[in-house]
């Protein structure tokens, strides 16, 4: 069986830092993102040693260096709303 590549330990931390640096978001959201990353660093990806994951092989997933998606070149007013928001059109 071929050996899978190992993702750099700091890959996802760098992705989060880049995301936070380019967005002007409220401090509480940055705090939540940081807490989530700290928890991820503590727990890591699940392994088969955990009862809930014993039938799931995460080794292939762990070897993928996921990247953030590029923003879509679409204006917000071009995205259809899932619900009608105009009170005049309600039945």
C-alpha cells in the first residue's frame, strides 16, 4: 500500500490566520475561531482508537492539505433568497 503524505502540522493554523487577517470581522468571531482552532490542535483529527470512529479510516483525509475556496465573483443581489422577505407579497 502506498504511503500517504503528511500534512504540515501548522497548515490549518496558517489558513485560519490568513482568513482572519483579510476579514474585518467582529472580535467575538475571531475569539470563537481561535477557540475552535485551539480545540482542534488539542484533539486533532479523529482516529480509530476512538470508539465513535473505530470503523472510519481518516488517514486519507488527514493527508489532504485542504485550501480555502476563492470568493465567488457574484454580487450579493444576484444570489436568490430562500424566502420572500417583502411583507407585501405574503399571503
